[in-house]
C-alpha cells in the first residue's frame, strides 16, 4: 500500500511532492511498516523479510544481535536458505521438552505470580461479567487505544494443526528509536529494527525482524505496551496481566525480581516525565499507575517494582491516566480526579476524590428491547495538570472536555462528529481515529479547538482502514532536503571523445535527472539523538503511530522545520518568511551552535540563491555568508571564470551540494546572462538601447562585485585554519585566490591585487594567473606574483626560476619595451636586486645589464655589493667608457668614475694602478678646466696663477686665527660653496687613498707629478704636488712647498712630526675620524721611508722646523714666525731639553719674552727638578750606608772577642787595620775597615 496522504492534499501525488505540499500542516503520514506477516505457523516468529521479497540488501545488525543473543540460542540461524527464525525465551525452553513439561512450565509460571489469590480471581470474573462488553478485561478491554468492537469478542487460542484460524492483527505498537515492538492479537510481541524513514521516499523504510516472544497468556491480545528506555524495561498488559520484559532483547524479567501483576483492567504512567528524553529516569525510576479490580495502585519502577500507594475504589476502573500528583480515571459510574497527596495524607477519606460527571450508562432500545452498551470511556493527559475526557449522550455529537486538576474548564471543548475509536494527545494537538477510518487533528491552542487537519480520505481508507492510534517513546523520521549529493561524473562522454573542457552550469543542471546520485551525510537515528537541541533539524521525532487494518503501521510526523523552509524558498520564493523561521528556530535552540547547523546553512544558501536569481544581490551576499556556500559552486555561475580556471576548478557535479541548492543554482544558470535578462526586464517597454546597454553593464558589474566580495569573505574564513578545520574544502583556496586575481585585474583594483599577490600565504596558481595578467597588460602584478614565489621557494630551483622571470619582466619595463605605470622603476628594481646579495653571479649579470643600458648610477650601487672576485672579473674598460658617455642628468661623470676606479682598486683589479692614474689625471684636467674657465691657452697660466694666489691669501686670512688649520681642512670647509674646492678635495682624497684603512698608493706618482706640470697647474696644485713628493720620498721638497710656497705650516708639522701611532687610524686601531683626509691624517703615511723609525729623530725634525720658522722671520714674516716658534717650543719642548740655552740663544733678541717664556720656564723648572732629585738621591744613599754600618757594628759586638795581630789587613782595601775602627762580618768571617763597608 502506498503512503496515504492528507485529506486536504488528495492521494494521487508522489510522496516527495506530497511532503512538500503538507509542510504547512501539522502532520505528514509516513509508512513505517507495510505488508506484515504475523501468523505464527511453526511456534516461532513468522516473516523475517524486509519490506519486499525482492529486497537484497544485507541484513544489518540490530542491538540485540550486537549484544550476542544469537550465542544464547534466542535467535536462530539460517539453514538451507530459509529466512532467519527467532524464538522467544519461553519457546526456546519448550522446544526441547515434551508437551507435559510445557504445561507444567505454564503452571509454575502461574503459581510464581503473586498478588492474586483464588478469592480475588472469582471477584475479577464477577466484575468482568457485570461490565458492558466494551469494558470486559477478559475480552480485551484496555487503555485508550483499544480496537473497535469487531475485535472485542473472545479470541480463541491457536492450536497447531487447526484448519481455520483468525488472521493475526496488530493491537498495539511501541517504538524506541530504531526498535519496534508490535503486540499482536494472538498474545505475542514481535521485535523489528526499522531504518529511519525518509519523508521524500516512497514506501516504508527497510526493516528486519529480530525476535518474537509468545507471552503465554492464553493467546489473548496484547492490549497495551509502555516502554521505559532509560530503565531498559517494557511493561506489557495482556489478558488482564501486566508482565515486564527487558529491552531491547525482550528477555522476561525474572519473577523474583519483578513479579507479574494480575487482575489489571488498565495501566498508565506518570506523563510528567518524558521517558524518551529523561536523563534521570534511570535513577528516579518511573511511576506506573495500575487499575486493578476495585483499586488504583501506584508503583515505582526502578530495578525492582515497589508499591508506593494504594487507593481503594467503589467501582471498577475502565480508563486511567496520570500527570504528577493527579490521576484522572473513568470507572463504571463517573469521571473523577484523584489527588494523590491528599489521599496519602488522609487515607480512606473522600477529600482526595473530585467527581467530574457521570459516565455514559447502557440504554435499552425501545423498539427491539436490546441493551445498547455505550463505548468505553476515555481519559487522557492534555498538558501539565490538565486532562480530557469524552462524553456523549444519545444521538448528539461527542464532546471532549478539558479540565484542570481542580476540575476547572479553562479551555474550550472539542466537538467530534462521532465517538472516537482511539484518541491520543501530542502537544498541542488532539488526534482521534473514528470508525469510518478517518483521522482528525484538533489544535487545542485555538479558542474554538479548531479542526486543522483530516487524514486518510476515502480512497486511503479503502486500501487500509486505521484501527488504532498509539503513543510511542520515539521514532525518527527525516527529510533529505539538506543532505549533500554528488553527481556521477558527467564528463564520461566528453572524455571518451577526447574533450577535457569543464562542465558548464547549464550542462550540469540540465542533465542532472539522468545521472545517478550518491547521497552523503548522516541520516541515522543516533545522529538525530546527538543533534538534539540543534536548530532547524532535518530530523523529526514522532511519538504517534497509526495501526491500520492491513497490518500496516504509519507514523504521524510533524514536518521538520527544514522541510517547511525548503518549500517556502523553492516552491514559493518567500525568502523573508523562510529566513524568519530559521532565525527563530536558531534563537530558540537551548544550546545554539556557534557554527550553525548544516540545515540552517543550507537554508541560507538557498535563500541566497533565490535572492541572486531575483537580482537582490546584497541580500544574496548576506545569506551566502551566513550559509557558507561553497565558493566553487558560485564560481560555476560565471562561464568566463570557469574557462579561466580550467581543470583547477572541480566540476560542479563533484561538489557536494544539496539537491534543493542545485535546483536553485540551476534556476540562475549563467550569472552574466541573468544580468542581461534582468536589465531587459527592468527596462520593460523602454526601447532606449543605450539605456538598456548601460543597465546591463551596471548589473553585470554588480554581479561580478558580489562574486568578488563573497570570495574575499571565503578567503578570510579559510586563512589561519588547518585543513580539517577549514569551512570549505582545502582545494577551494587556490580556486578562490586565482579567481580573485582576475576579478581584481578586470576591475583595476590595484591595491587589492598587489596585496593578494604579495601575500606570503596566497595560494594563487601562478601559471593561470600570470597568463591572464600578461594578456591584460598587468606586467608589474605578474612580476609581483613571481616575486612572492621567490620568497617562499624551497631549494629545488623554483625560486631561481621565478626570480629570473621577475627580472626579465622588469628589464623590459626599464628598457621601455613594455609600459606599466604601476612599476616603481630603478628604485624598486635595485631594492629587489639587493635582496639577493648572496647571489654574486646574479648580481654580476644585473651589473652588466645596467652598464650596457647606460644606467650608470644604478650600476655603481650594485658595484658596491659585488665581491672583490666579481669586481676583478668585470670589463673595466667598457665600464669606464660607458661612464664617460653617460647621459644621466642626475649623475656627475667624474664622481662616477672616481667611485668606479676606487672599487676596482679596493678589489685588487689587475689594472687598478692604470685606472687610478687615469682617474687622477681626469681630476687634474677637470680642475684646470674649472679654474681656467674658458680662457685661451695663452692666458691659462696667468688665470691659474691668479686663482692660486687668491686661494693662498684666503687661506692665510683663515690661518691667522688658527695656526693649526691645514690647507686640506680649509678646502674641505669651502667645498659646499666652491666647486673648485670640491674638485680639489676629491683629488686630494684620491691621492691620499683616504678611503682605505691601510694606505697603499695605487697610482703612478711620478707620472702624475709630471702631468700636473704639463697641464700648467703646478702653481695651483701645490698641496697635491707636496703629496706626490711625499709618495716619492722627497720629504724636504714637500716641506719646502708646504711652508714657503703654500704657507701650510700645520701640514708641514704633521708631515715631520706625525701623531703617535696610538692615535693614528690604522689596522687594529679605532678610526678616530670618519674622514681620513682631515688634519689628523699625516702625509708621512704615504711614503715607506718616512716612518718614524726611518727618520733621524723627532728631535732633529723639531730643530729642522725651528730653523725653518726662524728663517721665515728673517724673510720678513716676523710675526707669524714668532707665533710658529712659540707654538713649536710649547708643543715639543721635551725634544729640546738637552740644550735649552742654545735654543733660547737662537731666538731673535727683539722678539718679546712671551714667545719663549713657556719654554724657558719649563727648562728652568726641569733643571730645578733635576737638582732636587739629585740631592734626595744622595741623602738616601748616605742614610742607607749609615744604617748598614750600624748593623755591622752591632753584629761585631755580638760576635765576642776578635783576635787580631798587627799584620791583619782589611778584606776590602787590603790595608793594615792598625788602630782603625773595624767590623766583623759573621757571614763571611771577614774583617773590614768600617769605612770600607
């Protein structure tokens, strides 16, 4: 039988469409079991098959099998291809014994049951005979879910071999997750495992029979079953007896643990505790309410059964229910509510009984005289401390009255067209089954108790009339709306044809129905339990099942919120309403998932797709972000991006997407075409082609902007996570980054593009991106992408290859072959080249390229980074020619040559001396030309002489206030304002080799000196000539030039009297000046023969200078000579102390005394100091001698008598001692004159 549909819907549609159309109704009918074969033909359970005989799926293990029940012999094995047989524990015990043993076993069981004696049994039988037929427990009366009157007659027990047996029916059902327990009309419980039902799937889910248990209670029908999953207990009412079984394997609880209860008319449990979701039921236990004979008994069920309260009743109870401390029941006379607390406090009183109204009594037909028995009264819990009971009178409609525990009717009354055959409550709905087979659903929240749904129309009833409705512990149904699906590869045909083009969106969506699907995702009940509390679940846990007359069982399931949202989005396009449902569900979740559930994400994804289709792009972007749409799916909507990415982009068929999302994306098709169609739709009847074209361009740009912004969002979400933590597939990042490169380039977003390609964590596929960038003229960004690859390259050579590509692009840009305004020019080029200072081969190549293209300034910067070995290998002649021919306005040719030659010299280039001499001559020539200033050849000498005289006069003026001023220092102070001074400083620094720590002349001094004379610059370049003479070892000539020609007395002193080695810059000594050409740098270092060890003495040099200065005074420069002499005597007076009188005598008599005063005072002080030192020394010596004599005299006296004759001589002077005083030395035993000691 196909799944019945609701009355509002009709019964001719497919299951999937039916489910979507019912999403606004309270319930959806889903077949759980169909085609049951319950006949017990062999003493064991019947069919173990699945739903159909053609089902070939492997049998899945149930929990019973995993617990090892087969090893206990409870479940039989297959033999000879027969289907698996199952045997109850009692049947297993009886199959191996004789019939007599079987009877004795039943007798033992009956005798072991407690609580019923012979008198009580007789009372039960009398009460049963006095009840109406519907009320008789012995005839199958039970709880609110009894069968119709056609099943109320006494059922005969089946006997083996009987030719005619009644069909076995399903009387009640209990479900705990995937385990279904069916109570049959012949007194058996059949255990099935049932897979989770999918609402969109036709037919019932797969099932397997696990076991079958015969209750051995006379073959009477199983009236009611209550499962307590937390306690692993199943309470069964059958044949007025309550028995207990363990779950899930249906093993009977031993009678010595929990005995059976007999004489029971109906049972209920405390519905305040939801057994399926209770976490403390295992410790607190469950409360069981039992109506037995004329009393109500309250039991506490834990590991054992304990009686907590007993309430006597005047009449037998026909229906009962309990919520907390209140019990609502119907006996043969009245409906009433029991207050358990009051009855416990005052046993036997009527204060705890609240009588509501009389129950319907039997009537007599006035025409036939037959007694018409009323239907069995019904009571049920409809909320916390709220109950409902049914009342009917004659031909009037049946009413469902809802009252509180205090008897107050605060809610409206339900009105039924007839007396319900079976009724139950599923908050907030009352569900009733009527004799005609229809099922009506009433909403108790409505003021008028509105009928909101009718299930099972006439066609469905004809197929299988519903008989009973049961409340179970819980059964899971699901919708596969949000489960991802992956389509089979659609390129099979294309690959066979040799094509490898990616699949377009139109291809995928258009042929989707022809491909097989692979469903992903977890769809089992355990997953549903674990997802409890998560918002918008695709699972629904139903507690209502319908038993139909054709041995079929249906579940009444609330449509999952996901299904309702899915229908709103895909079928009706009502995005705001659907999103509101999702947000309210998420807000109501007790433990909201910060990452959202997969189902909520699916809804936001579909909402975004619907908004995209309607060109509500901002809303689409917002929902895509909330739903974390796979960015690869979005890219598939843009054909240009798909073609650009090629095989890097996974085919759309391979991306896990839910079917509803595929449908929504398929409605979009190609995003650019959607933008064009939208422009035409917006324009309407406007025939302005220009306006439509502009609108198309704007919409197309907006669509691309949405893609760009979403890809940027996805990239941010993926960075910083490991592969297993990323919100999308790890291979999405290269797709995102590579696509963003194109989007940025097309939109001229240079800042974003540069930031992306320079990021060290970018995953851009260089080949694809660079090919596009080069075609689009983004040469610079292409080079940046290669540059980023060199930063993170390994030692496999990939970095070198990328670096070569970067430099090749930049060479073309520098040479003008390509143009890109974004390129930073030589400055950026040099910064990048400097970053690879360790690659000397690469640096040398770049230097040669720069020299060859006339970039002299840049080449010199690279030259400083080259090693000496690399510099020695360059073609210096070519470099010098290129430097001389340089046309750069920002470079001075002479400075460039000087820098080049200095580097060649420092690197010990084989021709360093030649190049340095060449450089020096270039300086001399440039200085001569500067001072000549365009004068004719005949006037050059005169002009240079005047310039030299002017410089000397200016220097003399400056020197007048500071005799320590050298001409070099003077020139250096003038170089900022005087170009000639600047050029001369350069020449002097070159001649002094001032850039090197160790002085080693690398030019030809003789050739240079001759060249200075040849060009007529001898009078001008006096200091330079002195330096050259020092290099040649002609110190005297150099001093003469410095003093008599140039007047540079301080330089002469530095030459003849250099500073001590401790303050000279040199190897192993600190550099006291950053400029070696200052006055602290002595010219004596230029010549190997002028070191202090080679000079006669520093004193001689002082006397030489003194003579020169005195001679200067005789020549008419008396004042300056006096100052120089005074300064010399003051600074070097220690060198003239051996003959101060001669020095003073050489001074002119007319010079004032202050000239020689410091020297004279120092000499006198030195002489006095020496005299004082001599006197002190003499006194010390005399004192020491006296002390020695006194000591020897004391030792002599201590030695005693000493015998001497007149011939005894002194041991020291060998003279006779005579009568002179003497001493005796004990150590040597010698006698000496006391004066000889």
